[in-house]
């Protein structure tokens, strides 16, 4: 009997400068990994036989390469959320300019039902629809590794197993399984 499940490993890219600065990334920004990030990416242990996908960002592609995946499929659906006016700023900067509005924007972006989000950015509904469409295109069996960002990982967790919040530092690997149309969390490994 063959295994009729899909195993999906969602990998947050290794640390980059915006991570260290705790800044929301700009859509046009493609920050390289830090030296610590490069070293951390080399420690990832993932199934090399798996189908591999990556966000188009350099930081996700480089993480994949350092983990041993030379030619993962570039997948725009795995890009980080578009943060609109929040992009390029820290939380403190956002609060200085917009008071408590950023809190509402991030809550909306994390809700798959809301047609609201940061100005000039994605809505919660559009962001989650993008991730849901990608999940729906995955094979029904086998193993998949996807190099992506915190936002898409959190969206996938909300959409598949109903987890609304979890810490996912850079290089976290979240493993989900799906069989007979049902998803479950199989594990989560954070970097040491």
C-alpha cells in the first residue's frame, strides 16, 4: 500500500537585514541574507527528493540554494504579503505616523474574510486567496518543500489547521500533512 498523503514543509527564509531591523519589507526590496543567515540556511535538513518551490525573492531563493535545492520552481504566490504604506518601516515608526491604525491593518491582513488591509497593500481576503490557490495546486501525495516568508506560512496555517498565531523566526520549518482532504500539523522546528 502506498502513502496517500502530501507532506508540505514550509520554510521561512534565513535572516536578512530587514529582519534584524524588525522592518516590514518593501515590495521592491530584495535584501540579501546576512552572514548569519547564510550560515543558518546551510544547517537546514530537508528531504532532497521533494518538489521544491520558492518565493521569487532573493532571500528565499538563496535560502533554498544553501539548503541544497539548486533549481526550485519560482512561485509568485509564495511572495510575502504586500504591506502597502507599512513597507520599509518599523512598528515604532508606523505608530508615530499612523497611531493605532497599523494594528487594525495587520489584523485585517491576517483575516481571510476581510476585504481590508494596509492602504496600497493587499487585503486579508486577497492575500489568503493567493495562498489558498497555491495550496489547491499542490499534488495530492509526495513531499513538497516551499521556501517563503512569515506571512504566507501564517496564512497557510490559518487556512489548513486553524492556527491563528505562532512565532516563526527565520529558518523555521513548519511541516503539514494532508490526506483525504484533511490537513494536520506534523511538526515545527525553529532554529537553535
